[in-house]
């Protein structure tokens, strides 16, 4: 008889500190040579185990609002003289042709 537990505690996985803004990670040449420090509080403290959840986690791959405002491209919209949409054709065209005018930038 086997017992399956859904959403149980994972036995292994990568540490959350690897993608955290507050992490200071030192890696050596061997896999066992790695030191992780958390800079969230002063003084920074060593993290002796892989972290699964953290209340002060900030993803370093995701930018905050201030960073997005600094890199944002400001686009000024200029009112066009022409209106977008369908226009009625003149008498020289066949009844199956439709002319479409696009708003010029």
C-alpha cells in the first residue's frame, strides 16, 4: 500500500537565495564550496541551508516600479489629420472594392 501526499514538503530543490536581491553568494571551484549570506538585515548573516520560502524575498530578475520608470520610453501621441476607418468610394470603382485609410503617424 502506498501513500501519496499532495503538496507535501519537497525533499530537494534549488535555493530561493540564488535569485534574491538580498543574497550575497560566494562560490568556489567545487560544488561543496558555496557560502550564502543574507543582506536583508544588518549585520548580514550566513544562511546554512537551501531556502524554500522567505518573507523578505525580492526577485532580482524582476524590476520594481522605480526601475521601470527610469528605463521607460516616453511616447508622445500626435493627433493625426486623417481619421482611421472606412471611407466611401467614388463612382469610378467597382462596388466590391473598399478603400481603407490608416491614421498617419
